[in-house]
C-alpha cells in the first residue's frame, strides 16, 4: 500500500480471525489490530483527526503550543503529529505510568508535566485545565470532550470493521475517553443497529480512585450511554491473564488494556455459545505490549503481575 | 440473598473503614437499603432523587448496573457488588 506521508497511513488496520480462541465455527472472534498504526496505538486516529480539525477551524496556527492531559498513548500520537506539523507539545501525565511511555514522548519531542499518582487521569485533567488558564494562548485539544476524537472512529474504525466483516454481531472496545466507542457506536446505530456495542473499562487499584470527594468524579463530555449496550469493569488479574492467552494462543503481543477487552469479548462469546446464537465478535487491540514490558505484566505468576500493577495506570 | 458490597476509599467513613460489607436483597435498591440500615448515611452518597449519582458507578459481577436495570438490577446469592467513583481514563 502506498501513502504520500506517514499521517496518511493512519487507520486501515487489519482485522484478523482468532482460530484458537474462538469457541466454535459459529461463534467467532476477530481482532482489529490498532497496534499497526504509526506510533503503535489506536490513538493515532483520534490525535491526527483532532489536530487536523483544529488546523481547519483555525484554532491551531503555526508555532502554537499544544497541551493535553494523557496517560500516554494520546500524548505519544499527538507528539508525533505535532512534530510533523511543527507544533510544540506539552503533556500532563500521571506519575504512575510506565517509563516507556515517557521515553516515547521524549523521543517525539514532547515535554512532560507530572500530575500526582493519586487520582490518576482525573488529576491530569485537573492540572491541565489549570495550566490552560495560565496559558490562554496554548491549545488544549482535550480528548475527553473533542467531537473529532469520536469522529475518527465514526468515519474510520467503525466502517472498516463493517466493510471487512459484514456479518459482525458485536463490537467490543475499551472505555477511557469513550471516543472509540462513541464513534463506533454511533456508526453502527445508523449503519447496522442490531450490532451490540460492548465496553470494557479497566479497574485500577484504590490509589487511582482516591478522590477527596465525590464531586471530583469525572465522566467524559463525549460519553453518551445510549450508544453502548453493556459495560464491564475488568481488573488487572483478568486483563493480564487474557493478554497472555492472546499471545500464547494466537501469537498477538498486545498491551494490557487489550486483555481487559478480550476478557469482555470472551464473556460475550460464552453467552452466545450458551444461547446457541451465531456471532461474529470484533474487538479492538488498542496497542502492542512493548510499552508495558517494564511493568512486569508478561513475566512470572499472575499473582506477581497483579501485585506489580497495583497502583499503576496500566491501561 | 447475601452479597458482598465493596466500598471505595472515599465512602469508608460510613463503613467503619471496612473495604467490604455484607448486604442482602434481590435487587440493587434492596441491597443498598440493607447496607444503609447497618451503615447509616451511605445511601445518600450513592443515590440522588431516586437514581444513582452521576459520579457513582456500581457493578454487579463486574457489569455496570446502568445497563442491566439500574437500581432494579437483579442481585443473586453470592454476587459481588462493587461501588466506584467515576474517574477519567485515556
């Protein structure tokens, strides 16, 4: 395939069958390999779309500084696009994120401002909003509320899945900013409304939920619960177990959040088998495992891996 | 029906510091009422105007109750109920 630039090559990822993990010939699992995007994650779609839309509507002008709260992947994608388009990139990132993410951000030229581990991404959002007030000339693309985030999946990820797998019955993806599922969900509600949209969200250790009061809770502005049909919370033990299974059975080396998504996809597959209901279940592989090697998720026993992930933002 | 209800750190001032408390009932609403009778005050932190508060997520066996009937979600013997504040991902 020929593209005129790296940015033009974002998306168009393979959808591969999982012959070993699929429970039967009638209930099949399919993995959408988003790790095959330029910086290795699904966030290249949202980041490039948000940035290009901001250029189009005039919010971003040459020499601008972009600011974004991110636990990693969005920042890495934005840093890559910002570098190519000539912007300075500043990320606000919780300090309990893996070292590889920091190395990659630095490699693409982003500056990192740490936010406290307690409170996770909530804190990163709060800190970033404060910095944005101090620097009114900086542009915060704000992935949690930017419609271009969901639009990238409404125009890209959703239609790609349907084109490759017209018999699709379920789509399972991760819930963070909610952009992926809002875009995919809205697309299928219009194009093939009987497709069930299933969300898997990571359940972290207690540190991450350590809000001072409940009013500090956060629901992304993009989130519209009518666009999904079920939502599952998946802890690190199940996520790591499934990440390892995916590698062991199908040879796919994915990040830990993908394990959480696969866990929800396999639960759905089991329900379909029980109900004797044929199903083609597509799920998103958000990124590869490379950025999480230092977390220890891929070595030792599950108990050890679970312990090492305690308090970390692993998704 | 006996169920385990796991409380987030921020609500443990109501549970005497306990991470998990026992509840009973056939629906989430009944379970919350049973927890309230042992730990007065907690219900008001979870429910507002007859519905779950916006920044509270409750899961029965890891499934978000908002998609399985909300406060009327069925709860069975041995199920796990997890309460978490809504936080940002991404």
